[in-house]
C-alpha cells in the first residue's frame, strides 16, 4: 500500500531515504532547513556524490511522488515521518550532539495528525529515545497520540541506495500501547523488502539504539584489530595482507573489514565510538567501553605512520612536492568528514611540504571546508615533479594508474600505498620503492 511519508533532514542519510521511499511507491516530501540543499534536490540534483542517487532523484521527480520543502508544515499530511538529521561529535568533546534530533522532533510534533507515527533513524546515544518521545508528547496537538519508533539505518556511503532498498535487516525499536500498530505501519512502509525475506527484529528502544552503535563499534574494532596486527607485522617482517587472508578463511572471523591501511574515517565510525565512550562514562560503565579508546588510538596512529614513512623517505619535507591521491574518507563518496587522507595531507602541510591533493569527487567540498593543501583538478597536476606519491583513498582510477606513466611524471620514485591495493610488483618494475602499511617494503627493480 502506498503511504504518505515525510523525511526530515536531507543529508547523506535523508536525501537517499526520501528518494528510496518514493522508489517504493510512497508519496514523499523531503524537508530541510538548508535552503540550498532543498533547491538542488527540487531540481533533481543531488547535494552529495552518491552513486545512483542522481538517476533515482531524476526518475522520482518525474513521477511526481517526490517533492521537497524548507517548511516543516509540509509534513502535515504524512502518515509516517522519518527523522534523518545528523548527530555529529560535539566540538571539544567525545559526546554526540543530539540537538538537531530534538529540534527536528520538536518542530515536527505540532504538525502530526492522529494515527501518524514518528520514526527516528539518526544514530543516538542509548537512553535518548524516551526523551525524544517526551518532546513529541509535549508538542503534539490536543487529541493526537505521541507515537515513536526507533529504526536505525545501516547504509554505507557509496552503496547507500542499494543498502536502503535492500538492507540486510530491519530493526524496529517500539514501546508502549501503540507498539503493535507501529510495527504494522512500518511493515507497510518496507513491505517490498520484507516480502523478499529481509529479516526484521522488533526490540525495545534501548536495544534499537544500541544495535546501531554496537554494530559500528564492532566494525571499527575489526579494522583497528587488523591495523594493530599491521604494526606488529611492520616490526617483525610479517605481511598483514597474507595474515588477513589466512585468518579471514576462518568463518568465525571472516575476511570483510580486515582491510589494513590508513584506517577508518567518515561521519560515523570515529564519532560513534567516541560517543559510546562518553555514554559509557555517563552510565557509570567506563570499563565496558574502554577498549574503544584503544580502537581509536590505533586508528589515529596509522595516520602518523604515513607521515613517519614520508619523513623516512624524504628527510625534511619542507618545500618538497608531495602527491596525495584521495581526499574523501573512502572511494565512491565525496564525504571528507574525519578523512584519513586529508588528515595526513594537513599534517604534511604543517611540516611545510608542498602538498597537492587530488580526488575525483571530493575537491569542491574539500576546497570549501579544509583550506591548507593545494587541491588540484587532475592526477597529473598532483604527480608533476612530486618526490613521493601517497595513495590514501582507493578510488578505481588510482588503482588503475599505469606505474610507468606515473614514473615519467614524478621526480622521486617512492609510493606509499595507504590502502594496500596497488600491485607492488608492477610499481617496483616501473622503478618505484613501494611502502605499504603492515607489509614488507618492495624495492625498486
Ligand atoms: C559505516 C557502516 O559500515 C554502516 O553500516 C553504517 O550504517 C554507517 O557507518 C553509519 O553509521 O551510518 P560508512 O561510514 O559509510 O558506513 O563506511 P564504511 O564502509 O564502514 O567505511 C568506514 C571507514 O573504514 C572508511 O574510511 C574505510 O576506508 C575504512 N575501512 C573499511 C578500512 O580501513 N578497512 C576496512 O576493511 C573497511
């Protein structure tokens, strides 16, 4: 059955969610306080780089089922309201900032009609949802029940459309007298994926909040585990790639998310583990989450390691041209939040290096938000005369670079593969000394 849906917050999560809900046949209005985003979306343009999103927006705009507004009252007709606003790390603290979540639900509540439900998708610290419900209760019109489901989102940037349309599971956090009716309503929203067999878990609020943060904490831990092993490999002559392959064959461990390298970044993993540490303290359970301090520290040490390798290769880096390939925190995204690549680039700028950063999609957002490095529009401009090449975000076009061609452009034949995906043998054949993270150096030949 087709429903009327509002999606509040049209960032990385909400823009995709709104378009996907329209794709499922629902009539959707996406709402944001950012007029620029709404203007772009209204013209069928995506405010972010996300594969498949522009196509989907174009198609959905043509159906007439998808519209956009800066006015929260546009949500009034909807049966289901999804809140998809961000919960970034608070400046100078580990805790997540939930102000946008409370602001969104508080603004929405007066426009809720009888029988409609509010659904939170934002990642929030455990214990937040009952307070959100209270905020809704205080602001709904007389005679309208405050109904709230917590329905965390597990999409990965770069695969956001697919992950939203065909997720690997749904989690509904429900409580109170409307719990059964709320589950039914959300089942109508996701009817297509549910009919295809997608598992759906119904939990209480606290569990639903925890599912999201604990999933991200686990993924971050897995990456830092293999990066810690990379440090041991570096000291002992081991090869972390072979190590990951070998332990990954054990089905209990699995090979996924054992990609050693310059570590995790983005708007989710780093801030979620820090928010969990802060929440653990508040709950009087710092020991339960203390391991995440090590996870964070290991992750950040990998960025230092790249800088150390550069200094090892070049000595004093002041004034030396350095090519940095990649600015986004991962390929197929223009998201630069907590990007390891930009962090490394900025440290080298601080040391006086002439750092040229290229990225296929993230340059506009990097130029606007992270001045410092010299951002260049082509790979060749980054490579031209460079004394060292740093491969820090594994875009396909970098993996496919011809090392012989690169060799003809650079001044120094040293490459650091921060993502462990380049073919070291081919680069060595082209005259490069190849440093990877957690792997033996491959000497030029
Ligand atoms: C992450 C989770 O994977 C999603 O399930 C979750 O929904 C999302 O956060 C969120 O909280 O919204 P995302 O941040 O898009 O998704 O990116 P990931 O694919 O998880 O990658 C995170 C970082 O880890 C990237 O910087 C990536 O380069 C790095 N990574 C990933 C590694 O260093 N090694 C790996 O083996 C895998």
